[in-house]
C-alpha cells in the first residue's frame, strides 16, 4: 500500500492555505478569500499550520527574504504558488493542490529545502520560484489569519458562550497578543448583548477544521519571528533578550520582536519592530511598507474610485460609497478576527464581497443590520477593547488624520462602532448616480490626497499609541486603525512624490 501517496492525496484534497499578501495584492487577497471559502479550504494562520503558501500580489524583491523564511517554517508536505492578479488565483490554487499531491515533487522539496521541489517557475504553472454562526469574541483570541476564509474553522470559545478552543492553554496571552484575559482566567459574560443565549452555528461558520483551523487560533504571537518575516538571523528568528530598566525602575529582560510583514490580519508589507519587557511594549519602530520596483504599477485597491476621479475619469458617488462600505467591512472583519470572534468576521467578509460584486441594497440590508446590531451591542467585545488606543479628535487632526479615526474621538471600541455607523449611513447611497466629488466624499480612511495619503497619518499615530501598551492590546489598536500600506505605494502617490 502506498501510504505516502495516500497521505499526500488526503492533504491535497483540502489543503490549509497560508495567504501572504504583499502591498498591491489586496484585490488578489479578496479573490483568494472568496475562492477558498467557496472550496471550503481552511485558511492557516501560521506557517506551522499550513500546507500551501499562496503569495498574493506583485513580486517585491524587498520581501523575498521574509517569504523564504515563511517557506522554511512550513512543514512537509508543502507547496508554494504565486498569484500576481485576481485572475491567476484559481490556477495558482489548482497548481498548488497538484504539487501537494505529487510524491515526486514532495521528495524533491524535502531534498532541496528553500526551493519548491527543485523546480523553476513555469514548470508547474503558477508555482513560485523565489518566495517560497455565531461566536463571540474570545478572551484568548489572537490576531493571525489573512482573511475571512476559515476564521470559523478553529472556532474557539467566545465569552458569549461558544465552543472551547481545542488548544486552550497551549499559548500564553502574550503569545496570542490580541485578546484580553478575563479576571482570574475566567471567561466573562456568557450572555449575548440582548441577554439571550447565542444561537448555534449557521452556514456562515465552517465548523471545526482541526489544528490547521482558521483565524480563531492565530498562534501569534509566539510565532511572530517566522510568520512576521523573521528579520534577524538569531536563533529561532529573534534576537536574544537583554536586561534594561522598565517604567517601574526594575531591571527586566528586553526582547526585540518584529511584527509583520506577513502577520495575519495585519497591514500588508508593514513591519513594526517592538522592544518588549514582559508583555509591555517599550519602544516601536516602523519599517515599510515595501515598495514595488520602478517598473511596477501598483494601485491601491480601496481608493481606486478616488484615484480615477482625481485623474478626470467619470466615477459615480454610489461606486465610491460602495467601495468605502466594503472597506469598512474588511477592516471590521480583521478586527473581529484579532479579537477572537471568527464567525462574525466571516459574516463581515461575505457582506464585503457581496458589496464589491454589486449586490443591491435590498439583498444586503437585512444581513448588514444583523451584523451591526450584534457587533455594536456586544458587551464582551466592548469590554475587550475599552480604554485602549485612545485617539482624540484633536490628536487625530494634529497628526493629519481624518475619516473614521478622527470622528470616533476615542478608543478601539469607539472606532469599530464608527465603522458600523458609517456603513449604515452609506447603505442608502449605494446606487447614487451623482458624480463623485473627491473633495466632499472621504476615502475609507479619510479625505483623499495623493500628496498626503490618509494611511500615512494613521501609521504615524501608531507608535505613541503602542508604547506602554500590553502586546495583547497592541494588535487590537493596529487593527482598529487598519492603515492601508497600498495607499503609500500606489502609482498615483509615487508619481506625485517623484514629480
């Protein structure tokens, strides 16, 4: 009996996919998430849980080393593919499944680590040669995962009374890095916001996908060194700890920890270099985002209507409003995944995809209302996020930030509730035929300007917000601002910078 072949066939039948999104790859990521959900292929949150690495977006030489580190951290059997455009995603996934199921390729991959099966790009289609419902937010949820697909697959327990995680106790709160611990280790508040016990799983939740699972169990963040791109050559991918005085005058070890550029539910291509003492962030330095080569044309997906209108192309206000509402749903889904509420993250992702596909208001309004009501009224989610990452309206204006971050005038809780309010406000305008006025309609993250993209101000806000915060809170703060690095490297912005 060919046991090896059988194992490979089983693995290839339903591979666990790790999405590595580079700046310029947002549209590819969205296409991959839709297709993975349609195929019911779970999405892995860390290299250790992945069978197939899918690089989404253009080839950026600056990120090849980080991608190679991701690839080396993946156990066999494994395969690696690259989709540079949304149209390439289906072929890339099919190619990856074929590579996973091929004993010859896997033998070569084991013999030649760092180069998939010893083959060069082109021999296996899209193979990459260089780089490689109802749950509530959980107290131990972490922030991995590259999208909505599979978020419910690892369905770990939420404080509103869902299933317990399969690996509870295996990761510390500091390793997860994005959910608050309940007092005395207890799960808070087992009732939903309306005082009723939550409903059971529905079609929006994939159920249990086992150890590979989805976003509920992100590993993050003891595995940041590998999944984050491993920016050092020290043992284990992280530099050694060194002693230093903390804010209380004690001498504690200081650990240098990179977050990014390929963390799940993280701004693509952005790297934050933290200095930690215990689980408290002492210092933050920001790298990136990685920039494309001069001959590569990258356009920021979420602000395309504003870019086109600024160039003189006719664009309707309804198109821009629809893109903005979808962007808020995408940001909300990432925050919910980081907070440990995978089922609602999946719902947000599906609504986002429906808006992007042109669904009529009547088709999405009831589901949007249920999502905004359940998330907006969740006492547990508010408890997890209250009082952290406070950005006053004045502080936002001083940093040059506008949009939801400035209007929220508060903490993480205020910001996700502002997203919900903005989505409700935009819903009646999805079909608005009036011409888009860039000076009147904000882009998803604030007033659009190629000279000063709104995400640049959001990135500048983050270091002082994170310093002094616990690592658990830091991931939530980043997710609640959700800067888009593509805005900084898009073709229009680069042309303005050069001109």
